[in-house]
C-alpha cells in the first residue's frame, strides 16, 4: 500500500500553506519543512521504511547511504536503519562536497545518495560526485519527497530542465509535491497584497 506522505507532512505541520520566499528567490504558495516531519524518530522511520521497501522492490543492492549535510542527514540516517546498512554524510566545501570525520568508502561500494527533499537535485549531484571521485558507485538517489522537477522511479514524468540529476541513475521518492512557483515580479500572492515570508529563518 502506498504510504501517505502528504498526510504525514500535514500531521506534523510540515506542509505549510501561505506565501513563501524560497532559497531560489522565487515565491511559492506551499513550503515543506522536512525537519518537522523528522522530529519524532518513530514517525520518521515509517517514512524511511516505505522508502526502503521501494528500493528493495526495485532490486537495488546497497552497502551505504550517504547524505548531503545538513538537510539530508536525518533522512539518510533513518533510511540506513530501514535498509540495515551504514550511514555517512558529506559536507560542503569549496566547489562541492567532501567526506570528513574519518568516514571512508571502499572501491565499488554501492551507495545511495539520500536527501530529505529533491528540488533540482543540486546538492545530491555534488554528493554523488564526491562519492564517485573516491571510487564509490552511486546506485540510486532517494528522498522523502520530490518537488516534481526530477522524475522519480515508477512515474513517467519527463524531468524538467532544472533537474540536475543524471537520467541513468534512478530516483526513489515517496511522492511528488508539485508547488506553484512564481517569479517575485509576477507573483499573484504579492499582487493580492501579502508579503512572502522565509520559513526556514523564522525564529
Ligand atoms: Zn509573492
């Protein structure tokens, strides 16, 4: 049975509706606050168990889950628990991402790159490049939710040009969340007189 990820986000007050300023500078009518859906580990594991089932059903063999920090770490850690494999993360460095803290990977190690949300996949792509440079094999990308720019496994959506993930590696996500996105100069919510807020930075 399909896991109702939208309900999980709504129940955790992690799917916000209103008028939001996104990291890209665009405005939107919805915002996913994934940290909120991961607040309770026992609920987070329901999400990653469903994601792990999708990955197993597709016959993907995995040695390790690797997440881009900070956003992906909790989702990656829980997915590794669900898959009963190792969990590591990469961190931002100049021009990309790198493994630190004594984390190592073996040549040919099969690695899933896990994010909380895939928007255009930019961070996930940088993480995969760091892993491949060390000899790891990126076998899949995974995320709790997909914003609909990239095409997730099991759907026949054509990836939008903003998607930076390679088409040769599958993306597993629990669901597609399609948001309205507006250029701030042409935003109907601004025209209605409200002001966009940035949820990530709210105290
Ligand atoms: Zn606006």
